[in-house]
C-alpha cells in the first residue's frame, strides 16, 4: 500500500504538489492521471524519496522509502527508462543492480526473459530503441520481485504487441496482490488497464475513484440516433434545445436531450427511429472535461477568422 498524506512540494514560486492526499491499494491497478505539469512525476519522486517535501508524508507499507530494508525487494520503480549507462549491456546493468541488493544472478535471467530481452541481453543498452529501453527499465523494476510497483509512462515507445504485454503483466501482478501505481498519457490504454484512478491537476487532487465512476462524472451525455428522415428529426431536436451533429455514416449524435425525450419528440412528430442508443463518454472525454480548469500549458490554433486558444498538453 502507498499512502500520501497532505503532501506539498514547492520549486521556487511554483507549488508543484499542493497538500495532496490519497491511498493506492493492493490487488488492483491504480492509474495516475493529470495534465502536463500537474505534478505526477514530482509526486512519484516524493514517494520514492528522490525529493524532499515541504510538508506531509509519503509511505510504502507504513514506512518512508529511505527506511525500507532491501528496497528493491519491496518496491520496483520506473521513472526514466534511459537512466542507464549506455556502454553497459542490458545483462550487466541488471547484474550490477542485483549485486547491490544481494539478489541472485538467476533473477537477472528471469526478468530478461519476462520482458523479452534475452536475445539482446549482451548488447549495449545505448543502442536500444525507445521500446527496448522501456522493457529494460521494467526489467529493473521487477528485479527484486517487489510487492509494490511505481511506473511512470511504462508504455511509452512500445509497439502494439508491447502495449498488450505490459497491460496483461500489470493486471496479472495486481491479481497476485501487489500494489500497482502507473501513470500514462494514453487514455484508451488506461481505460483497459486500470481499475481505479488518482487524478490531479496543478498539484491538487481532482478525483480518487473507480474508472467507471470517473467517466460517469462527465456531464457529456451523447445519444446516437438513426432515422430514415434525419433532416426532419434534426429540426425537431434543435427546436427542443438539443445539439445535433452527424457521424461518418449519417447517424445523428445528439447532446442536450436524453434518449427518452428524443423518442417522445420523434413520436409526436410522426417520425420513425431505427436506433436510439445512449453513449457513455470515453475516459479521454471525461478526463478532458474534468481537468479543463487545471491545464497549465495551452496551445494556439490559427484559423481564417483569427487565433483560437485550445487546451494543449492535457494528455
């Protein structure tokens, strides 16, 4: 279990983490989300004792990281996959880490096989692709067979097969009773991997909830409608205060009116409906909506009418 209590960290005049409190339970994958600059990496560094907070505590199984006995056996972490001596082979990098913690050489072979790097184990890490570097970082995190894993963007640089592999690995490790805390900017992947979410913005807690509950907090209520007379139906729906757009195959996408009311309006106008399906917002849509006030960096998009500001760096 990871416990963060009233944690704060300031860099100069910037409050990177602002009185943050949450708990990461075992037996499930907990996703850590937030816009760029939200304080995710700083929070992970504070948990791992790499930075010192101005106030508050961060503990792993009741102890600060620097008081853990045999830390690699208790906590595995991946914050920067490229933090490897480029002239050292993957095998020797892991062997060096194992020897510092009294881990057997057999663990090096085991984790290399786990992450699919056995065939390139004797090659220099400096020549690895981004995806191979990520696999090596995950191997290092798993070296001590820890009960707690803290991973910052572990799917970065992985191909589709690698993403599927890490998804299944994290779920399997959580099923064994481990504590899995993982950040990612890939909302679609987090929706498939995480069971619980910690969402922060500008260093503050926005949500500490299950994935489904987080999505249901979104105010976006979209209804997909198919009808043989879409233009007439569109006029009825917009007249009743709804907003209507069309998808690629001509179906109507309606917001602002619930599905039962759409059915009533169509019936009153004598219009036939072929489909009336409420659509739940995606995790990405819910995330963008619920963190819109916490985006620190913005981009501008030039248009024919001028310049329009739009959120940037949110993922």
